[in-house]
């Protein structure tokens, strides 16, 4: 199955992806994670991407399309994949259609997690991530058992560079302008399933599973 998780920053794409990857054993492609890892390693691509990410802006389409195209050819994507944070512009969506066409593959569903803006700001500014394994927490809504320590690997938790209020505000604007048009793009193709993301994490997972199990 080839599934897209679509939604604004803080909607819970990464949180739900962690759960879905465990349940279905799908390959996971998060462009945000791939870019953050390139930044950490200090590669040329990472250095270029950092300038955009720190400003809350999107990295140029050709860079991310190249990343995803390469990643989709890796063996673990043979049975499909879960895409988180890609596509994010209509240009990226069209490129994905082209790449999948060349691979004789197609999308099965786009799961759109919809959340109110006020809630998104609270979620992002309180988010903590594990420095070692990348697991996601929230100081109030999803705290670790021991403060600042990852439940899964014992690693130290930290705040993402782009989770300051100023950058979050910019990311939400960028989402509205550049990514929201994808809702209509996929609605027109009868691929869109919208889930109310203003619920508890477990309730959202249950609804996503109901959608995916019916495909
Ligand atoms: P990316 O890493 O993709 O970030 P994003 O889309 O902004 O989304 P987030 O990861 O911030 O949120 P999420 O929906 O995963 O929420 P999470 O589960 O963590 O991209 C980062 C940057 O990389 C971009 O700004 C851009 O520069 C670049 N980039 C990436 N992809 C690109 C592309 N395709 N094109 C161009 N540039 C690209 O949850 C958030 C918090 O809420 C957590 O603390 C969590 O514990 C909590 N939470 C989750 N669910 C719930 C719930 N139901 N109730 C209460 N709390 C919850
Ligand atoms: Mg994420």
C-alpha cells in the first residue's frame, strides 16, 4: 500500500506514522526526518536545506522530489510505503504521480489529519523529540515516563530547532498557502480521507486503521 499522511505542522503525522509503521510494517518516508538527518550530518544538501527549514520555509521542490524518488527505489519500498510530509506542493504531487507512473505503481489513499490552528501551536511548542531514536513526545499531551528521557531507548529529549513560536507561525502560513491546495487535488482524484485530528492520539489511530483496512 502506498499511503500519504497529509496535514498541517503538528497535526500528528509523525506520531501516527510511528504507530502505523509498527502495525503494518510499511517502509516509512518522512522528508522532514531525511532533511534533519542531512542537516545533522552536515552534507551539502543538509546545509542548503537548513537555510529554508530554520525560516519555516519549504525546501525547493527539486531537492525533495529527488530525495523521494531515490528512496522509493530502495528494496524496503517494494510493497509500498507511508509518506509523511511529502508531497507538500502541487508541483511535488504532480512529480510523485509521474514517478509512480514510471514505476508502474499508484497511490492507494491520502489520509488528511485536520486540526485547529490554536491546538497546532500548543502541540508544536510543547513537542520534544528523542535525540537518538527520534521518538516524539509532548510535555503535556504525551509526556515520557521520566522527564526528558525517551521511553523507548533512554535517549535525551530535545526541542526541534523549528518549534519556536516565530517559526511555527511561519510554517502554518506556508502550509495554508502551499500545501492546503493538495486537499482539493486529492479530493478530485477520490483519494482523500479526512480524519478529525482534534481527538486523542489513540482515537485517531483507530480511525486511520478503519480507513486503511477498508482499502
Ligand atoms: P516536517 O518534519 O515534515 O514537519 P511538519 O510537516 O511541519 O510537521 P511536524 O513534524 O512538525 O508535525 P507532525 O504532524 O509530524 O506532528 P507530530 O506527530 O510530531 O518538516 C520540517 C521542515 O522540513 C519543513 O518546514 C520544510 O522546511 C522541510 N520539508 C519537509 N518536507 C518537505 C517537503 N516535502 N517539501 C519541502 N520542504 C520540506 O505531533 C506534534 C506534537 O503534538 C507532538 O508533541 C505530539 O506528541 C503531539 N500530538 C500528536 N498527536 C496529538 C494528539 N492527538 N493530541 C495531543 N497531542 C498530540
Ligand atoms: Mg513530523
